[in-house]
C-alpha cells in the first residue's frame, strides 16, 4: 500500500509554521473567503499586533480599493497581518509605503515598486499589497495589511516569516529612512500617469501629469502640465495608469 499524498496545504499548517513564526498568534486555513476579512474580524475582537492569518486558497481575495486578486491553491502566498501602529489619522496611507518597501526588501536588491501597491522583479509582478486602517478620532486604532506573492512555491513558511519580519522592521523605521530607500525604487516617479479617483466612472475625478515625489503620508505628488502639484493619497485612488 502506497504512502498517502500530503494535504496540499501542509506547509501552511500551524504546526508547519511554528518554526518560522515562533510564538506568534496565528490562524491558518486550507481555504478561506479572504484572509483580509478574517484578520479584520480578529482585529476588532482584540487581536494583538503581529497576529497573522494565512490560507492556502482564498475564494474572494481583494487588494487595494477592492481590486480582485487570484490566489491559487498550492501556488503563491496570500496572508494578512494585524498591526497596531502609532499613526496619526492624516498619515493613514503611509502603510502602503512601508509594506511595499518591506516586500521589495524580500524580493531582492533589484526590486522596483509601482506606487502605491505593487512590487516588481524585472517585468514580473512579484507582490501586491492591500491596507485597511481603522481610524479613531485622531489616530489609527489598528490596521490590517494584506499581501500577495503570486509565485511563492512550497515550502512557504520561511518566506512568510521573512515577509512578516520585514514589514514589522519597516513599520518601526523613521519615515525619512523609508522614503530614502523607497524613492529610488519607485518606477512611478518621473513617469506620465493618470490617477482615477474613487468613485470611478466616466465623470469621476482624475489627475494627469508626471509623478514627482512620494510624501510621508503615502501620497504621490503629480505635477500637471500647468505646473500644479496635486497630492494623491493611496486610500483615495481607484486606478493608476500610464497617461
């Protein structure tokens, strides 16, 4: 009698992840509607900073602005991380900069970033990010950052541990230090772009011009043909496209 095949998500079970994520609050699933929804519910119920939700397969994963993702079973890595950042409400979008910087650190020294939510390795998208920040009267109460690495191969526990640690390191770094690393990596700077804002539609607001800077609140500064500079915040962006 042959040896039974291992379950398809055996590298993401709590037992398998114990070494890569020692002592960390963790919820692991073979399949889930979305890790983001599970992590938000857990955060509202009091999940501590550093809690992780991971699933081998997600039925309806979503990224920034509800954009659909695809997480195939046994292919790629989709996860969500609970943070409780010391972040004023007006800097809500900053986490996009810190998390994409962290993922670029993991992807490698030649990784580039497309503002606000993608990391690239050459011509291939290596990672994507979604961020939800729950705001109180003056500051963030908690946040859930959700990541997708579409080409991760089993065993994925070591990569998950590396990514989570990188996000927490970048989140603790001063904003100036993060931006000093981010700006040279950002392929959106010095590029002609069109930012379509939420709500999207034929008559929806949009800004067209050249990306010239990224600010400490996560906003992209677009300089229009008239020379006006407009700061576009990631949480208000629907779609960014080449102009």
